[in-house]
C-alpha cells in the first residue's frame, strides 16, 4: 500500500495517539512481571504510536511496507530502530519485554492458520514475564457487507476522498478502497484492496493459549477491544 502511505496520517488524523499510548502504558504497568524496558510495535505503520510510547520505553518497530509507511516512520523517528518483516514469520533473534500490535493490524493475517502462526511468533519474541497487547479486527457478524464508508481530507493544497463498499468473502472482510486525490499538479485516482480476516474472540483466545500465553480480553479497549497476554515466568 505504498501509494496511499503519504496520506495515511491525514486520513487518520482523528486518532488520539497520546491517549491510546496512555492506556497501553497503564495496562503494561499493571500486568508486567519483569523490569526490562524494551518494546516492539508490530505492524508499526508510520510510527505515531511509537512517538508516544518512546516516552516510557526503549522502542522498536517492524512493518512489512518498507517503501511506504516504514519510510515515514524512519523519518519521523530517526533514532528508533525499524525492521522490515511479516508478522507471521519475522525473526529478530531476541525477545522483548513488551509487544504491541495496534489498530487491528492483526486482521491482515487473513486466515486462522496465519493468525495462529503470528501469535505463536509474537510469543516467541516475548520475554518471560512480558506483556503483549493486540487490538483485534472485527469479529464475524460485526463487519457489515454493503456498508458504504468514506473519509475525506480538506487541506488548502490537498483534497482527498477515500470511499469503499465493504464485502465479505468467506471469513475475510474486503475493503476495496477507491481514492481520488487533487493537488495543484492535478487529480489522480487509484484503488487498493485490503483483506482482513474475521476471527471470533474464542479463536484469538485459543491461539494465545496454544502459544503458551496467558490471556484476558478487555471488550472496551480502544474501541474494538484488546487482547492482553502475558508470558509465564519460567
């Protein structure tokens, strides 16, 4: 999704990253059972959560989109290590005290086997006594096919519309985003197809348990709930 990366932060300008980071910090503070301070943000996007979380932790980020959002994150936080990798199978060769995966990025695993592999992989990167926080995507029945959604950006030299009619294919939600963007050099349009798996809370729960993690579910979270997992101390 390299083409839309330049507009990502404008499209999601409504998000209160400082407030979300405060919630994350409070959860970590009450659940952690180790004194380490290393945090990995998986599917870190443009790094705006890390801007806030670096006030509390030694942060790093990883994302698959090297030519898009990861470039923005590196420019935004030149002192923070960023890695390129797929959440399903990346291997950084070490463990972290905290792991986050926010804004429903976990949905991009698409299928239940890939979800389970991802949670197991994150578990391998989580140190004993560490805390993992995952914000899920919508569950089956929560995503409404045929629902029309749109977001708009209205800046002096940029007008943007992103429109979509959601679809469901089996257990996958499909967001076929249509972009129209006007700048002083002209108007362009392009499409992006986003596919996110629709998993039940029980499927998430079982994946955490099978990865050897202890897990609880906060149904409120940041709006879509949060799974909070801990790595037992050995």
